[in-house]
């Protein structure tokens, strides 16, 4: 952003101050994440930079905490990863299916009391998690699903559906309903129309909703903290337990893996968003 | 004037036929929404109702001591009750002691007045040897709580089936012996401090987020696409990263041997052996929550600013406004929906925050959510946790309502 030559001095000063402030804020946003990366390769059992690390001595770095994460005998990360993936997988499928179907109904112009239904369906996103956790715990305890995978999956479906409903209804606002009428007039039944015409067009919205639901489930601590027994431990729960006891380099190794995962999710979400905009004919 | 009726192909009037089709579409739409609606209603809305119910439900003790409460009804609360009441209590308590189901009673009555637990435990051991008749003397000989009018008043106060005592406790109020509402002792007023701190943290975190987000959202919205996409990653990467990862990075940064403290020592602000505590207090809560919630402010601001045409600012300036005037009169008012959405989002998220304050906040930086979790998991006073949760929920819904009146919820723009 080069300024033209004729820019007055005071404006010039203001402009560079503004850019400096922005850079500092961006630094504040992103820098904390990058502190974790080098420290997870620490050769020593501390979580601050050793002198060898600061001198870039190769002896200061090692992969021992990654080895500990994968093969460490008393480390629960294997079980936690397995549980997290199972729970997130089923929760994602559940929220995506329920949320997409509901979004189809909600974006129909024939739907009565649309605003009220919408408010109710996205309420799990609005109500503070601690309250949702308390209420869901009471329910699961009553029906005997506390400390089971099923209970946790169901509660993550509750928390994940609002995101799917929102992303899919957003995709459907730009949706041209004449294509479904065209399909119907050509003799297609509603299910076939949905599978062959509607779904391919709203796929980007559905997938980005599913991504949100996946991340919500994979990252969720509060409800699992209330519901989980020892068998149902997940990655966030293990991190929570570890952080409460003592900050160990192994946790930083896990955190690094999670940062890599979120980078991948970010890239795919961004690609999906652009594809969705292209499909809906929005060019900005 | 006669009206010509238009008939559809199957002979029905068009109006009827159209209505029929409309109704069919309506039913179709409702049926599509129904599965999720039922699911959310049963697993989420009803449990929240259950939570409200639990916060006022006090029937357990009413069921456990029916004879006692019936006998106490005529008691005037001035002197010790007469033999009849003691006998009634014996009738209620003896089976509980025999079945070993009196444990819940200790806990319940000890919330009401401390001392009950030890008194009842002792009574529980001795009651098997009680002789018939003259129960008053036998009780009074067993434990001193039975010679005190206060304990009987406290017991009588638990008689109603429904009680809002938990809500009073959440506001540091209580019933005194005459059932007047009074403040609890000064040194026990912890909840008022917690509510104030929660509001305070939520308010300042919202302000900090707004002040930090506004310039970068503006920069992102005005830069050419290829630069802004790159910078957008700085906002989106934290947004997609696990909350616990971000909290642990703040724990690394803020610890006493951490980089920020190193920097402070290097600058010479603090001595190496006297490093300031940046974590496990309210400072840690502020800094970490601001950074974690920042993307929730940037994204709505960005999406609103993106729609503001740059020619508006140019027009403002060409009409004689200085850049500052053009900004204040033209640009800023147009961004208000984004500001509203961002502030609402951050404030509501902050007011119910649990994980980050629990990890970096320590005792002086913990918020109301932490207390709810404590009563759910440790003290197991679920009724009190429900009451605090309900109070928080009412607060959040009020904020939405006010926001809807002022700005309109439809003006919210996300992403």
C-alpha cells in the first residue's frame, strides 16, 4: 500500500501508525500459536526455551515428546484419539443429516413460525456451554446414558446441528427453486430430485456445516467433562487433565498435531467457501 | 356483481385447489423440520426445563419427614416444641436410620444450618436404643442441637415443597430464623463478587476485542484480495484451532519462566528474581480471553465493512469533510450492525466462559461458570448449580432481548 507522493506528512504519519497497530494486533493473534511449535521439540523436560535451543544447537531439539505421545506407556493419548475420532465421526453424521433436512424445511417459504423454530433450533449455540452441559447431564443421567459413547455422541449432535442449520440455510438462500420444479415436471420424485439436483448444489454448504460440527465435537470439553467416565476420555479431556496437573512437553506435542489438523481444516473450509460462492454465482 | 369462478383441470375451484397444494407444502416443510425439532426438544429444551425445576424442587425432605412437618405446623417457633413434635420426628427418623437412608437428610439439613450433620449422625447411632415414650428428653440427651430453638426453626423452614432459597444463596441473601430475607455475613459474600467479576471481565474483554478488531477488520476489508486473504489466515487459524491448544499456548507464554516474563526482565521493568505473576489471576483471564475471542469480533466486523463502498468515504471527503469527519459521520455509522453483532457474540461467549478462566484464572480470576461446574462436579449441590445456571441463562436471554429491541437480531451478520 504505497502512498502517493502528494500525501501530506500528517496523513503519512497516521497511515504508518495505523499499519503498525494492525501488525501488532495480527502478531497478538497468531504469535501465541507459534510458541508451541519449537517448544514441543525441546530436548529437556521444561517448557521454556533452553539455552541450547536459543543458540540453535541441534542437541537442544529432539522428537522425544512425540515418541512419548505415541508410545509412552502410561499415556492415554491412543485411547483418547480413538474415542475422539469415533465420537466426532458419528456426531458429525448425525448433525449433518438432521441439520440438512431441517434446513430444507426451514428455507421453504411455506414453513410456518419460521423465526421461532429457527431460534429454538440454534439455541444450543447461543446458550452458554456450561448451562447446556448441566442440562444435558441431567437428561443423560436420567435415561442412563451418562458415561457412554452414545450419550456423548447425542450431546455433540445437539451442539453441532445449529452450525449445519445455519450454513445450509445460508446456502439455500441463493438457491433457485425453479430447478427442483423443473426436475419434478420432468417426472422425478422428490427423493430423486433431492439426491440428483438439490444436494449437489448445496454440497459445499453441507460440507462446511459438517466441518463445523466435526470441529465442535472434536474440540468440546465442557459437556464431555460432565458426561465422560474413564473409558470415554477424549483428546480435549486429556489435555484439560494434563494442563490442570502440570504443563508437560508431551501436551505441547499433542497441541502441535492439533494445530496442523486445524490448518488442514482451515484450508478445506476456505476452498469450500469459494466453491460455494462460485456455484451460487456470487462473484466478489 | 357475480364472480366468475376459475376451475382447475380436476374440476375444483382454483382457490380450493391452490389452498390444498399450499397446505401440502406446509405439511411437507413442517415434516422436514420435525425430526430435529423433536430431537432438540427432548434432549435439550426439556432438560433445561428440568434444570429450572430442580433449582426450586425441595420435595425430598418433605417426603422424608411428613409427620414432623405436620406436627410442627402448630408450633409457634418461640420455645422448644412439645413432646408430640419429638415423637413425630422419632416416627420419621427411626425408619430412615434403620434403612440407612438418612444420609441425604444430613446433607440437606446441613445446607440449611451447619451443625445438623453431626447432630443427626449421632442421633442416627443412638436412636436404635431409644425407649418408648418421653422422646423429648431422650433426644435432648442425645445431642445439643435438639435443645436449641434455632435448629427447630431451621427444620420447620424446610417444610415447603418448593423453595427459592437457592436463588437467594446465589445473590448472597438468606432466610433468617423468622424467614425474613437478609444478607449473609460480610465474609461469606462470595457470589456477589463472582457475578460482578464475571460481568466486569465480559465487559472489558468485549471492549478490548472491539478496540483491537476495528483497525484490522478495516485493513482486511480495504486491502486488495491477494493480501487480505493471506492476512485472513491470521484470524481464521486461531478460530479453527482447539480452545485448549490456545489456552495452553497462553500458559506457556504467561508462566513465570515464560517468554513474556523474560521480555519484561530484559526490558528491566522487573528483576530476575522478582518476576511478576501473570497467570493464575485476573490478568491471565483478561489477556487469554481477549486473544481467544478476538476472531468472533473481527469476522462480523469484516463482513459488514466489506459491503461498504470505498467511494462513500471519498464522497465524504470531497464534500469538504476531513478524513476524521468523514470517518465519524459516514463510515462508522455504517459499521454499527457489525459492531453490535461482534459485541453481542463476544460478551455472551465471555459471560459463560469456563475452560480458560479455570486454567489460567486461578482463584481470583475464576468466573460464575467455574462455580457452577464446582457445584456440579465437586460439592454435588445440583440444585444450587441449577439455580446459578438459571440466573445466568436469564441474564443471557435478557441481553438478547435488549439487543433485539435496540439493533434487531436480523441485523447480525456472521462470516
